């Protein structure tokens, strides 16, 4: 029996690749994300790492298309430059591209000044626990719901479905070391996947 798209002479509907954006681009973060991706069944676009991110939004989309597996983790970094718009432009492309489904962003905290920061839906602390407020660079709970970091400002100007705060990926005084399995980053990715599954089920039941 012919399939529906064959009867109508149209192409089959292509599934959008799910993407997790991470506002960090340094080498240690890449190592931790690779470890976390291995443990959670995701894929990391290693070419997106760098200070600042070396790829444009269009180039990132092509890398996402070519990546095996789903979800795909993309790193975005403005290198602490408040006037650097490359990360914001790239994220805007990802959010509006028909082949890409940005399901969440990890807002990475750092010790930086002259930033607005971004509000979080929740955070993952240095012990891998979900908490309602933001965290600092070391993964400790703060008194605010705003995460401050080198690149997180791009998240407040664009409509990302879920923003999750996290400390300095791969570090946090060794608590998230890749050699230890990057447990904090792994927990954050697991929470993203859990949240995405719940959102999908909720949408299906409407």
C-alpha cells in the first residue's frame, strides 16, 4: 500500500533535529560535554567550540543536519564581549530554522562584569540537584533567579523554550571534571531530556 506522501506526490515530513544550546565554548567545557553526551546518547558539534564561536548560524545548521543522532549539543560563546553579536545571530538562526528544534539552553555562569544575565527556569547545582534559583560559577545556589555569564545575555533577547542555569562546565572545583564523568553537566542534560519528554507528552494530550 502506498504511503500517504506518495499518494499526494509530496515528500515525507522531515523530523526537526532537537538542539541543546550551551553558552560556553572553551576546551574544558567541550571535554565535559562530550562525556555528558556519551552518557546521555546525545551528540556534540565539536566545531562549535571556541572563544568566540567560529561558525555562523548557517554553518551550525549544516553541522546539525550532518550530525548522527539526536539531540545535538551546540556551543555558543561571545568571549565575554558585550558588543559581540555573533553568538546572538547564530542562536537566532537556530531558533528560526525549519530543520532545527531548540529545546533548551544551558546558561553557564561565570565571574564577569557589565552583563545583564538571563532569568532561568531552574538550575542544576554542583551536586547535580535541581534548584529553583540561579547558580554561580562554582555551581552554588545564589539569591537570584538571574544567571550571569560571558554569553548568557543572548538568551534574554531571544525566546528559548527552557533556560537552565549551571556553573562553569567541566570545572566547579573538580565537581564536574570530565575525568569524573562530568556528573553535573550529565545531570543537566538529563533534566533537559526529561523536561522535553514531559513537554512533548503534554502537547500530545491536548
